[in-house]
């Protein structure tokens, strides 16, 4: 997949394209429905499939106090979009300049001039341009003028209660620790990606050495607690190793010497892994319990042994 950071980076010989526009935070099932339609449409002719997205939630610039935490960082988003099989992503910086751009000028600059769009896929509530003045109707009028068709993709909803699949719903589930339900909406295990850094080494002292992720890791960290999941290392873009892991999220209330929530992964049966300085993914499969303060080290160690047993059961590693 090719990645462009500015519309001006798209080469003049790129050709005609089929485009999907959106925030794509999490690249969840609803987003993939739009992307899948785009890919199928691009296969019918000699046209490129292109996702147009942004490097941050527009609210981060327009109303920071109302901006939710992102489900994925930009690096994760780019990888997830690449995995869908699209030809290119245009990730625009949603700064003050872009926020103030006239809707018609934006569409002409990006869709017409840069991408030579012939079909554009958007959600029903799509808005664009200064003050959100651009809507689907405006985009359709511009399409009639410039030779592209606009298709509206209806929301994907759950079969149980008909609730719309959205990044908001995924955030709610992760905030409550329900990573298994979140995985169903995402179509993959929720994950955090970051560098392994040195911690207090208390896990090693207790017999459970952990890989501690840097506080600036990418991804939405779920509610405090202990989870079964996987630690994934990548030696290059093509190879990776997945280790079953018991994962702790929280500030370690038993000792009370950690100021902020940490993500720590204990890799089962691997005590000599040297992961320091490596970038890894920690994937959450199922929550085992909440985070509690224990009265004494013995009770903590006993519970950690139980956590490992439950992790083996959940991951089928008994």
C-alpha cells in the first residue's frame, strides 16, 4: 500500500481512483464495510482504491475538550488499512489550515485534482469543509459537475439490539474491560503497540518477569485489570512471533509506587526473553479479573499463579 501525507504527493500518473473517506478510527467492521465496497468497485476497472483519512480526530483541532481518546495511533491505522488490501491511503493533517478550508475547494483539490475520483464512498452523516458546511448533498452535486458518483454506505448494526457499530461503542466496551465483545466489532483483538522499557522489575522478583510497554504506546488501553492475550514481536515487516501472555493493566495498587496505568505482559513459560527496546504489540483476548490491592505478597503471588492458569485455559495453552 502506498502512503501519501499530502494531496500534492499523489503523482500525476497515479490514474483514476475509487475513494472512501472517513476517520477510520479503529478500522472496525463498519469501516471495513465501506472499504470492501470500494475494493470491489475498483476491481471492475483499472482504478486505484484509496482511503482518505486524517492524522487525528477533527475534534482534536476544533474542540479538544470534546475529543475522545483514539482507538488506534496513526501507525496502527496505517497498518490496519494496508491489511485490507487497498492500493493507497491519503492521510491528511487535520490542522487549522485544513479545518478552515472551504468544502468545495477541499473536494476539488483532493478528490478531483489529486485522486481523479470516479466513485466516492461515505457514511450517511459525512461532513467536510469549514464549519462542517459540506455534506453528502453538496458532494453529490460536485460529483455531477466533475464526473464522480457518490455512494452512501448505511451503518452496520448488531443483530441483537440493532445498535450501530461505531468507534464510540468500541471505546465503551474497552473502558469497561469487555475486550472480547470489542473484538467482535473490530474484527480483531484490540491491541496496544509500543516499545518495551525497563520497569521496577518487581515481576521478576515475584517469579513473573514482565515486558513493560512505554507510556506513549499507541492504542486504546482497556480498563484496569488482568487479561489473557498475546505479545507479538516483529523482527521485520514479514515475520512475527506470537507469545501467549497474561497481561496486567493498572497502577499496581498493592505497592502503590506507580503514578499511572501500565501495560505489562508476562509471556508464559519464557523467562529469558530479551525484549528491551523492541516494539511489540500486546493483544487482549479476555478479561480475567479487575485490579485489586492485596494484603501481603503471598496472596498476590497465589493470585498471579491463578491468573496464569486462567490464561492457559482461555488461550488453549493448557
